[in-house]
C-alpha cells in the first residue's frame, strides 16, 4: 500500500528471516530489505539475499550498545574510557556477544549493500549520534553507512557525516516540528555535504 502511494525508495524491515521473506518483501514494492536478528543468527542469509537479489537491496541493521569490559574485539575511546560496541537484539534489551565492528566487516564481505548503525545508548537523547561508534565502523568498511539515533539538530547530522557516515536518519526533530527536512538539507549543503534539494 505504501509503495502505491509514495515514489521514493522504500527500505522495509521487521520479521525478515528467510530468502523467501526477502523475495516477498521486494515483490510487495520494497526497494530494499533491512535485516537484523536473522542475519546475526544465520549470517548465510546475507550471502543468499545478496546473491539472489543483489547487494543493493540488502541492508544490515545493527542495534549497537557500548560495553566497558574486556570481551570485545575492537575498542574505542568514549569519555576517556575504552569500550567496545556489542550487537543487540530485541530493541537493545538482549546482548549477543558479537562485536559490531567485526560483524560490519563480515556483513560487508557477505555482500550487504548498506549498514544501518543504530546506537541504543543515544536513542531518544537528541544529544547527537554516537560518533565513536560511527568512526569505528566507517574506518573498517567501505559499504555505505547510515547513522541512526541521537539526532537533535542539523549540526548533529553534519557531525555524523564528518565521522564518515553516508546518510543520517532523523525522526523526532521532524515529527515534533523542530526542524524541517529542507532546513536540514540547506544547513548541510552550506557546509559542503552533497544533498538533493
């Protein structure tokens, strides 16, 4: 129904667990599918989807949260402390023990066309994106990265692009009328970020 009404690319996620789910979602009008839990549980799904339908339509969604312990593979400095980023499921309530940076590299190698990086720690804060997280992922992969969670202003979007993100998601600043999409795009264009006005 949405695909019949709008004429921008649609990425659809939620409940996509098999190659057949990918096929049916694309057939229903999605341009891309976003996969999180099922890909972590069975990474071969990324390869199967990319091989059957093309990398351009496989988006791997990552719900990342900070962990300040010695169980990770890749570490970053956050507020003077060393931490790693863990892939989570169930809205960030359940850790998987999988290092986000390692998983991003594997997903890219398996054929993911985009990586959607959502910070559980910054979600809903409007304090800005998780820049150490974005930098860690963007320094490791060449696949386009979409930054998510924490946007409170156009300045935050610019910071995400400076950290290496290729796209920045924002929600509440638009839902509550704090900024318009046009205002954000104009702010970014003034600072040299390529946008479509």
